C-alpha cells in the first residue's frame, strides 16, 4: 500500500537530489551569505557558521547515518535557515529546466530539516534513554540503576546501563550478553559486590522492541514496579501525541503545496489540469479523474484524467443513479440541509460494488476513493475527483488522507468556481448562435454518431463535418464534444 509518508518522502528525495547536483554552487552562495551577514553586528557569526555546517552535512554527506546522528548543540533560528534556502533557490533557478515542482521539492527539504533542527530540544524528551535517566536521577524512587536490553542474534545484549548520576556503567563494554533476560540481569548484578547483590533485585518491563531492566531494593519492588509501569505509559502517550502532531504537519504540508500549485492556474483549463495532477503529486495516488456535477440534472461529466486516457474520461456522461454509492451520499447531504460539513470522501474497497461494469473493465478499477469538489462558502457541490493507486490495485487509506482530501476538494472548488464565473461572464448563453447545419451536427453528436456517420447522414465530407464540430466547440467555449453536447442539452438547444 502506497502511503502519504512514502509520497512525501518521494518529494523530499527529489528535492535532495536536485540540491546535491548543485553542491559546489550552493556552498559558494552560502559563503557569500555568510560574508554579508558577518558585516552586520546583530547576527552571531558562530550561529550562522554552525547552521551552514549542519545543513552541509545533512545535505551533502555521503554517510546518511552519520549526517542524521549529528548533535544539534548549536543555536539557530528560522531567519538564518530561510536565507540558506533562498540561496539554494537562487542557484537552481539559473537552470533553464527549473520548474515550480522543483521549487516545491526544495522547499519541502528545508521544511523537514527546519523541523528537525528547531524541534530537537523537544524530541529529546521522547527518547527512552532520556526518560530512564530522568527516572533514576530524580531520586523520587529508590531505583539503583536502569538498563536497556536488545535482542540480537538470539541473545539479549545490554545496550545502555546508567545510575542516578547518569553515568554509563557499561564503559563501552558490549560483551554483556546472555541467552535470556534473567541471565542478562544476573550478569549486571554480578558487577556489584556480593553484599549489594543480595540486597537488590531486577525486574524486566517489555517496551516496543526492547526490554527495560530496573534494579531496586528487594523490599521496594512491590510499590516501585506499578509506578514505573504507570510512568512508562504516560511517557508513551506523550510520545504518541508528538508523533501525531508530526503526522498532522505532514498532510498539512501536502495541502499547502497543492494550494500553491492550483493558485498558479491562469485559466479554467490549467486549473483542471493542475487539480488532477495535484491529487497525484501530493497524495499517495497514481490516477485521478475529475468530474463536474449538475445538481439539476443529477449528471456527472468527465473533465480531465491524469495518468488516464483523457479522451475516455471526457467522453463520460453518467447519470448519478447508475452510481448508487455516490447517490446515497448525496441523499444524505439533502437530509442535512445540503451542509457540506457532512460530505466526506468515499472509500470503496472494491469498485465493483458501486461502479458500472463497463468502467470496471475499461479502467481496470479495484479500490477507489471519491473526493468531493465543493464550494464551502455556499455549500455547493461542483463535482468529484475519483482516485486510485493504479490499475487493478487494492489499497487502504488513513485518516490523514481523508483530512487532506477534504482540504484539496475545497481548494479545487474555489479555483474552479472562480474560472467558471469568468467563463460565464465572457460567454453568456444568449450569445451562442449556431447555424441550422451546426445544430444538425450537434444533434447527431448527441446521438453518438461518429464524424463519418454524421458526414454520411448529412451528405457532407468528413472534413466539412470536422470544421462544423470545431466551430461548434469554439462558439460554445467547450473543450470537447461531450462538453458541447452536455451544454446544448442543458440549454435546450437540442433534444
């Protein structure tokens, strides 16, 4: 299953690779930035140099494990990091092939590294070794020492071992190992004098993929064990909350990038293309089909397909009654007074449950998700995006995907409504004047006739019919035949 985390990691890697291709130019530009800032007395040269050193190691180090394990003992701020990011954009924008997607990928690299740098003081509170050190050194409990045990090659190994002075009692000794947790506990107790060993006991607490060993006086174990277990649960709850916050930020980053992309659209056509591409580029989906919806006619019309046969999508004109899952959700919407607060993305594990068989076969559909495209300002449903992870693939989605899809749908609705209004202002319906022959061609198109069939019926050449079709689409400001026919039917120009 393709996840949001994997999708965002892909964007990060693209940005990182692009930055690494321009290593020398970026480092030179950063030196220029440093020289300029050193001329001002209100900035610390040491902070700037440390920040550049850190980012240089993270971005350009060949040893990934080393670069990620760097200690963040320096002081920095968002201002310095933004200057470094702007310098990278300046260097890479000189490349003629630089695009908005490149800009966003670089931007995302700095978002994640900034998060890594600026949240480091908080992250240390959710490290298990920090928790145990604080537990021992606080002197609130009669704990003599704690240790962290890992299982390696079918043996339990003491990874860390410290007392109330936060001293590492292993002293680099990695040979303290045993086939059992009990055996390892005895080995650690053996490091103490015989008199002390007889006073103390060790109890193990499983935690994630490690085992925590707690050494206490034998008479204290009955009340220490429950308290440590409770404290560990509180610690775990805080750690999970911190992770949820980071995950929330991840889907919000995808929403920001989607919004930036659709807002760059200059017209309706670009908006439609950017929306369908955005659903795929910033969420874990492979294909996207965008549809408009007519509430009066209860019809859906294909607008555009990304990584799909676009002509096939634009030729779809479907009665909503043939899509029972969508129809049922629209009926629920009616029950709640058309409040779009109750309209959520629809996940369908198997498309055979809710889609006509012709589409199942044509597009090899399996799992799909339907995201509403809407105007929140006036509770108007404009259409939907139908998404999947590729032909014949089943998948599941997490709650963060649903949250992102709602925001995507709202942003898409706002931009489509803006350009739709502009199109209507430029092309009012009373200005569409078709000739009788064009009406005849349009009627035959509505009946499903091909260009050849229409030419034969009207005793015209195929080239002439094509000219009529082009003229009709231009007059009606339609992007394809399906859109022209749908509009003509709505406005009563044909039957």
